[in-house]
C-alpha cells in the first residue's frame, strides 16, 4: 500500500488551489556505493574498503526538503537526507578497527550511516522565465557512524558535527514544460571535503507540480589522526516538487 501512497499524494496536492511561497520536494530511488574506505584510528588502524572486502548491493534512499520563497529571489529551506547502508562479508586478513581486532574468515557486518540535516539560504540573482541562477550558504549537521559487528562483538565510531557549505543552483527551462536542474552543495578544506550534486531533467506538470529524474553524486570525507574516511555514492533520483 505504501508504494502507491506517494503518487496519490502528488495528485491530490496538484488538484487543489496552491498558493505561492512554500514548497515541498521529495526524492527517492536506488543508491549505489562507488567507494567507501575507512581507517580508524586514522594513523594506525587497518584501511578497509567496506564494499571491496564485505561486498555491496544497491540500497534505497529518501530525501525531503521543505522551503519557502520570500519575494521570489530569497529562498530558505530545510533538508532531511538520511542514509544508512549495510555491507556483509568476510575479510581475508585481520582488521584493526577502533582498537578492536576482527579475525580473518569470520562474518562481519559493516554499517555506514550518514544522516544529513541542512538549513539553507539562497539568493536567486537571476530570476527569469527561462532561467534561474542562485547562490547561498548551507549549515549542515552531520549525524554519522561507522560500525562493525561480528559474532556479537560490536564497535562503533560515532560522529556528530557542523559543516558550512556553499550552495549553487541553476534551472534552465529550455522548452515550456521541461527544464534542466543543477543543484550543488560543496566545500573543500585542508583535511576534508564534501560534495552533493544533482543533475536532473524536470517536467513541469503545471504551475504547482514538477516531476524530475536525474543523477546525484555524494562524495567526501576526512583525513586526520582520529579517522580516515572517504566515500562516494551514486543516486538514481526520482522525485517531485509541489509548490503550495
């Protein structure tokens, strides 16, 4: 039943009179691991490729953004983007992860959780019928952990932190009902980086409902004495934006 709820919700919202200002954007689809390399502690732990050693399969994601456009050019939004992926397999060599040994040949489950919550302000300095271009700032709360489980033995490396990002958005409506959307949050620093970029084709059903399909890349990580972790994920994105 839940598989059919989302399309019905979109149609119900599209059918009623919608006012300008607030909007809701939802994305879902499969997510694939490109790479996910960890070493904890960062200086002397065993460097482990989670998909390379434990195997990988597609998972599914959902992201939701609620926002409000103020006087057309000012935009404030909140994004909830949870992500949790399990890797299961056996290592052919001993692993040292957060000062705990995992012996070769034993079953291991690795869990990579990376939940992101972002508050964004964007100013659309170009706002025309066919093209919109904006730039802004995002404050991201990162709630993450990396965990290894084996025969009841569990060790977890939690992480909670704040990351400022630069956000950029371009929408080009090259035909009346179809547009190209490019949307990026990113930051590169001396010990880490973060990139979250979407390229999508949008179909404007009417003035209030937009359907989209595209590709998202999520990449980044950190390298310091406490932790080494860099990951890359590929998203096949299907979603909708409802303008109320």
